[in-house]
């Protein structure tokens, strides 16, 4: 007789019952990397407001502590670029947000090799190691939500950001591979692909590009970053967090291996 059972339930069986309401993460445990600032802080705050217990992981110990205290969560002071320290990790979380990242703007022929490998460690190898650490617990409980903070530059390239573009394209592949392996265990994996979000990372990028092109910062914002967007403003961090809450929810169990752009229409052309 054909065995119709998978670890995720009988094939063709209805949705699991007892689902939380849309927008509720009640009782879930979440880990948000880079949670001390910008998008990560907004996700940590929104997850806590939705009922999750949140651990804020960041290299910025004071920032992580500050955000954790403000949401009744915990802080984890960690340098995620020190990937060897993550090899033996085991994480007991229901929701993992791989969000920590940095930007570095430099023409390819001048791009520092050490900086390139550093960025790949932080933005690709660390997400792999955290996913690897979280999956066994998620598999045991039959539930998991992995959110990878990619970028529109995970889908299309941009000049002078070779390490960032390479890391984010890699993250897209890692996310899809995770979706394929995790699906039978109730684990979904998705990418969020913001355009330019109002955060310290983008402020630094605007300053770097102004220097590179010899133009003013306003000109970079209007003439370069927002030139091709349909909606002529930066994305707000809490707009990204609202999507993250939805994707982390019980109702998003059939969304996996996907990439969600939030770029004010930039990629529509
Ligand atoms: P941000 O600079 O505000 O926050 C990044 C956080 O990561 C900081 O708290 C920082 O301390 C932490 N971090 C940096 N290096 C770390 C390390 N070695 N170990 C642990 N933590 C570390 O940036 P943001 O704009 O909120 O970006 C968050 C994520 O969103 C990044 O992955 C970024 O690539 C992505 N993203 C940002 C934008 C944007 O426009 N801001 C657009 C698309 C994607």
C-alpha cells in the first residue's frame, strides 16, 4: 500500500488545525540577526508585538541590549563574521531571520579581497550555519520559518557592489535549497528583497556613492537610488517588518522558496 504520510502530515490532508490568527506569532521563539538597528530592529519589534519571544543577535552589544530591553526579549552579542564560532551551534527557535549585513561600494578592480571574503562570511556563510543550527529543532517540532533578508540586488546586479551582489545572489540559492529540504518537515524558507530602506546602511551607501561619483548626497538619493522607482521614496523598516510577520505566521505555510520584492516598483521595469 502506498504510504501517503510525510513528516509534514498526510499528503493531501487539510491544513493543520489550531492555527494562530493572521498577524499573531503568539508563543513563537524568534531569532533576528542584526536586530540592533534598521530592518532587524523593526522585525524584532514587530515580532514581539505579535506575541513572539525574540532574541536580538548583533555585534553591537549595547544596541542589541537596548532593543531586547525595549521588547522584553534577549540579547545575543555575536560577531557573525566569525563563522568558525558557529559550527557547533544548536538553536531552539521557531523563526530565524538572517538579516545582519553590511554594504561596501568599490569598483571591482579595487575591491579588497579580504573585504570580499568577509562579506561572504557574514552574509552567506553565517546564514547557512544558523539555518543548519536551527533545522534539527524545527524538524523535531514540525514547524519552522526561515526568512532571509536578501535585496533587489539578490535578483539583479548593481555596479560597484560585487561582494554584496554575490552574497545576496548566493542567499537566494541557499533559501531555495532550504525550502526544498525543509518542506516535508513543516519548515518554509523565503527571501525578502527590499529596495532602498531608510536605515544606517543606506545612509552610508549614499555617502559612499556621493564620494565615488563626486556629487551631493541629495543627488545620489534622487538621481541614482530613486531614479527608476515608481514610488519615489525610501522603504520604511516597519514596512519590511510587516511582511516578515506575515511570512513568519502560521497562515504562510504554503509560501516557500519565494522571493518578495518591496522596492516601490523599481524592478517592474
Ligand atoms: P543596518 O546597518 O541598519 O543594520 C545592520 C545590523 O547588522 C546592525 O545592527 C549591525 O550591527 C549588524 N551587524 C553588522 N555586522 C555584524 C556582524 N559581524 N555580526 C553581527 N551583526 C552584525 O542595516 P539595514 O539596512 O537594516 O540592513 C539589514 C539587512 O537588510 C542587510 O542584510 C541588508 O543587506 C538588507 N537590505 C537593506 C536594504 C536597505 O536599503 N537598507 C535594502 C535591501 C536589503
